[in-house]
């Protein structure tokens, strides 16, 4: 059996993107996704610690621009990748924001399924989205696994001394399972990847830059909020955070990580309160994104109805 040759995904003209025809099921799906995400976020906000809300108010002003930039690193990277592989227009950035929220709030890679459905509908036959989404997801996971291995190796002594590892060791170390799987993906890469080597190099570069920027911003935010904490502790906590992020079928891993730190260090520990507060702030940002995107889609839908004089309206973008 011979391997399939890599694909050089053709970039369709930007005119190929856009709503194709009114669709009742797409309207219903878009509303259901938005309402479901808002409900999930509100449920998780309700379970957050009250001390986290107090810490949010006390965060230095300089933290917030860094938080916004950190929040945007994933969708910006995604836009660069799909701009290159699909010639995705700027109007698709909102879809990538929603994809990011779905991945964080629901389950990992559920956002990719949403993006696939949207891309097939929005582009018609001009884009074959599966290859780019699959390859970008695999490369992102491989690079995340590599960073997890590096951080774990550097902090292995401190990790074994943590009470969290002693009490939740099997669950925490299960995050290494995807890392082992990724080794197999690398070994059989010629059968796994679909994009051309040139595009794979671009995707790898984009996600490498994203991981470097997001890691640096995370540490910078921690240091700005609690400058008195030693850098070594932040390194250990970053290793735990990435181990938690590798655990399969886990929703809102930042909130889980924050709650675990409260459990480990105590509800009054400044580090634990900070991490819980940052997870809570990220949830609030998710909520704001979904509400804003929903309001923009509704406004566009109403504007089309008024412009066309069509009481049935067009199809709002999901």
C-alpha cells in the first residue's frame, strides 16, 4: 500500500465565501449553539469561587491588555492558517472566535467539528476543509505535547513532591497518554498528514509561534499579578497546567486547573486565588464573545431584511 500524496490545498477566491441560501436548520443550529454556550458558561461561573471575583477587581490594569492578547492568540493563529490554506476572508474571524469558545467550554476539538460544518456550508465546493482542520489540529496537539514533555522533565522533582500528584496522580498523569499517541502519529506522518510539506511547515511555524507567545503571556500575567512569587513555582504550575490540558474529555481546563490549585494550596493561598480568578476572567471573556457575536449576527440579519424588504429574511451567519 502506498501513501497518498500530500495535498496542496487550493485557495479559492474570497467571493467563494459567504452564505449560500436561507436555511432554517442553520438558523436553529446557530441559536442553539449560542444559547447552549451561554448556559454552560453561566453554570460554570456559578460554581466559581467568590474570592476569585474579588481578585479580579484587584488585578493590575496592565494585566488586562495581556489577557486580551492571550485570549486572541489561538483565533489569530487559526486565521493565519486558514487564510493561507483556504484564503479565508476577515469575516471568518468571528467563526474562529466561536470555535475557540466551543473547544474551551464544551470538549476539546468539538470546535473543529463546528468549523468543518461552517466551512463546508460557507464555501460550498470551493474548499475541502477536512485536510486543513485535521492537519492543523494534529500539529497543534504535537507541539503542545512536546512542550508538556519539556516542562514535565524540567519540573519532575517538584511535581512528585506536590500533594496534588500524590492524591490525583493517575488522573493527572493520564495527560501523558495523548503524548504517547502523538509519537505514533509522527512515526506514520506520511500516512496521517494530507497537506503539502510547504503548507505543513507554515502551519507548524504558526502554531509554534502561538505556543511561545501564549506561554510567555501567561507567565507575564502571573508575574504582574503576584511579583513576589518565585519564578520556579510558576514553572512548576505551568507544567501542571499543561498536564491538565492533555487530559482527554475534559471541559474548561483552565477552570479545572484553577480549582485544583485551590484544592492543593488552600482557598486563601494568593497563587490559588489568582489562578481561579484568571480562569473566571477567561469565562467572562467567553461570555462576552458569544454575546457580541450573537448581537452582530442578529444585527446583520435584521439589516438584510430591511434592505431586501423580505419579511422572511436571509440567513444570519452562525
